[in-house]
C-alpha cells in the first residue's frame, strides 16, 4: 500500500503506488475550468467589441492602473540597451548564436518525387505572414522567450512579429525584454499582458495588429485564452501553461544537482509542478534534504515552496516503471539523472525536451543550449511537439502531371470519383484523357501507337467521348 509523507519544505513522498493510482498522480494543479473560461469569454467579448478601450481597461485593472499607451516607443526600445549590462548582452549574443544554429539546421529541403510515370509531387515551405509572441513578464521577465520565438520566426521569413508583454507596477517593460526584442527584429512591441494580450492579437484592435498565429508560454489564464483564440481562426503553437519538470534519478545521480533542477522549475510560479521518480529510497531522502537546504537561499522561496506543495516524489520498483510512469505523465521537461541515460532514453515516448545525464541541467535548455524552451505542458507532449522552425511555416504541396501522368493514373481517378458519385471530378480527368488520345491519333503516322491501349478503349467506349471530338 502506498505511503505518503511530507515535510514542511519538500515534496510529498509516495512509496510504491498501485497502478490504479498512477493516473491520479499525473494530475496537474488546475484552476476550475468553468470559472476560468467564463473569465476568458467575457474579456474576449469585450475586446472584440471595444478594441483598445477594453484592452486598456483590463490592463489598468490587472497590471498598471495609470496606463494610457500600449505601443512601446522606438525611443524606449533604443534606450533599453543602456540598462543591460555588457555581460548580459554577451550572454544574449551567445544564446542567439546557438538558438540560430540549431533552428537553421531544421530548414526543409525540396524533394520532388515521381509517384507514378509522369506524376511529380513535392512540398515547399512558406512562412506564416504575421505571428504574435506572448512573453510573460510579471514576477519574472522571461526575455529568453523573445529569443526562442523570434529567432526561428526570422529564419522562417515571417514578415510581421508582434510582441506583447505585461508592464510592471510602474508601467515599464524590463529592459532585457526590449533589448532582446530589438536584437531579434520584432516589428511592434506592446505593453499588454494576460488574457487581454491574447484577445488583442486574436481580433486586432485600433493599435494591435491581428496575427495569424500566437506563440508563447503563460499561466493558466493565458493558456485558456490561447485555446479560445483558435475558435476565432487564429492558430497557436501549443497548449503551454505552467512550467513542469520530471526527474528520474537512480543511485548514480548527484542529489544536489537534482534538487537544484527541481527548484529551478518550482520557482516559475505557485502553479508549477515538479515530479521526482526513483528506484532508490535513500536517493529520494537525500534529494529532499537538499531541497530544504537550497530553498532557504532562494529569493523566490515563497513561490517555490507553494509549487512544491503541488509536487511529489515517488518511489517505484525499477527504472522501467519510472519510464512507464513518465510516459503517462508526459512532462514538459524530462531529466534522466541515471546510469546510461542514452540507453534509458530509447523508451521515452512522451516528453517536450529530454536532458541526459547529471551534467545536463534543464536551465541549459531554457537559455542557451540551442533547443527551444517553448514546450507542451499538462500532458500535451503525448500529441504536441515543442516549438521548432516548422512552427513558423506552413507547407504547400505541389503536383505536376504531363500527358503520360494523366494516362497513368487517369483510370484510377475516374473509378474512385464515380464510386463517390462525384461525376464532375471524373469528367475533369476524362476530358484530358480524351484530348490526349485525340491528339496522338491525329499525329500518328503508323497504325500502332505507343499509347496504352487500355486507356484508349476506356475512353473511346465512353458515351461522352463524342462531346470531345472537337479537341
């Protein structure tokens, strides 16, 4: 029977939970959806009808009471560089380079395929014209998100990059966010946060452009707003809500490293969640001890403590069970602090991003390794990928048929169209086949032609071929 223990500043410890309990243990701390969606629906309705007026009303209510202007001026953007240290600028440059290198490697190649004689098919990528980026900026100014989203957008060729981020209590945006936005070439920056930012980019207002797709993480209100945006024809990157991390640790892990990684995600917000899985009870105790020690020195100790109340450490019999539970949970971030992590990772099916071994801190992926940190949460990694270059493009398929192609697949198209009783579809092929046969018969100087006789008979036997005799 599962045992459950909890100390003041560490995670609940659960030992050998039955499989019947696993599903329950994968649940995230969520606000009641009915209440949440009622708030979103009302704000969307107001902003759809009243535009800037409603956006400002909500921005004053939730962020800066004296806000008058939403668009950030060029002067303020340029001035931001004065408030960013040279050390941070260099760090941003290094992150920029690595993120750009990784995402450039994802550029698709055009591959033409002859699917049948005379039938050539391929696809080509085209950038999404206008994208919106939401950057959380409340208690933590996530300027790294600007890099993660705008760099691949630029590589893809997006023409318009609209950025929304909430102002602080003084009505300002953190200079590192503005500096990063200028560095990546954002076209417009607005001091708007939360649901009102998502609604403004969904509908467009007198000031904020309507976009084709919205990107960016956020709290549960932002995530709910993004879901609503889809009902109005605006695409989103993925459901990306409160941050989460799952760590699988065995006896080879470094407990202090694991605790630091768990706290790095717990400090995001009180609704964040971290999970520790291990096949070793001593390791769980050691990590919990480290959590208590490290938590004391954190400036965001209160936030991390609240997140730990939503979190848990689970002892399972072996690493196979740990991986099985992890795949059921489908974490945003997964750290494999185990012996032979590459071997263990082969059984990982559901995760946003995976970090292999004791030296692979989740923070590296958040900032500067090069992979994207905008990842699916709340179990959505079962069906969604994290942001990549593909997120900023759509692919258009092309096909080109010559005469041989029409004849090689024509009979099949006709048969399928007729079976579906779509005779205009059938006729579009029949007319072409008739034209080809007529031309070849006219140009032939010998009794035998190279034309497939089965195609000739299939067309000449049709009653409607006489209508095409003028071709």
